[in-house]
């Protein structure tokens, strides 16, 4: 692994394992169940927060960061974990395979997020749920203005991470039906980076 990959992996794991972010995971993942697909595994920080209803987890991520630490987290998981090193725009799974799909702090970085979400809809069973916890564009004009200013810098520092994506619109445009959506700001983090979209969408077929 290259030095830039090691540094990025360390910084990602450090920032995304903070207490402030950790508190956001349980309410977003509480309804995960059955055979689950996770987009953007990162360093495996969601693993301890999946409920007992999860029977198996398949994860897709083009990166392989902090492999030793990730292997330890997978070994400690209560369910089997299968990994695939690939981007989510083209999933190698049959139609209607999964009961549930999850995405946390991931849709900001997928190059073609709409294509990835269409793939999620395809591989979900009819009525299957997509659970998401994502940061994105603010409804406050002054915050959105700064997000657009900072977006080019963020994309470089965050390896493609966007501050200006309307997550609810991306989910709906992919044909998933949003049944719950919470919009809020995480306290203690600048609004440009903490305007949140947390919700559930269903695959209607």
C-alpha cells in the first residue's frame, strides 16, 4: 500500500470513528436485516452497529484501506462478511438478491451515484429497503453558497467527496421510494460538512 493510501486510510478511520459520528450510526442502521449489501465499506466502522437481524453482509468498495485493522473488525463481526473490491456503479450480483442495502457517508464520493443507486434498486428484493446516512447540500442559502465554494477543495482532499449533492433527489431519481427522511445538522461540525440526510427508501418492483 502506498504512503498516500496509508495516510488517507488513517485520517479517514480517525475522523469517522469519532464519538460525534459514532452516535449517528445506530439510528441509521437499526432496521438492517437479512442478507445486506453495504456500499462503501471504508474501514469497517459500521460493523459493531448492525443489529442481530443481519444474517450476512456483502460489502463493495474500490479502496482497500487499513487491511490489518479491517481484518480484525471483520473477524469480530457476528455474521459472515464478504468483500468485493469494486465501485458500486456495476454490481456483479443477480437481480433481487438482497433484503436490505445500506450506505453511510458514501454517496458523496461515488463518481456516478445515480447509476450506483439504480444498481441498488436492481439487486434489492421487491419491497427491500435502502438505509442511508449521508451528508449533502444544505437548504440554507448561505451554507450552500460556501459548500459550492469549498467543493473543489473537498473533492481533492476527500478523494472525490462532494459537499453539494442532494441525496434525497439522487435516491428518488434512481427509482427508490423514500418512506422516511430526516434532515438535520450534526452539532459541533461546520454546517458545510454536517448537513445530513438520514432515511429509508424501498425498492418497488
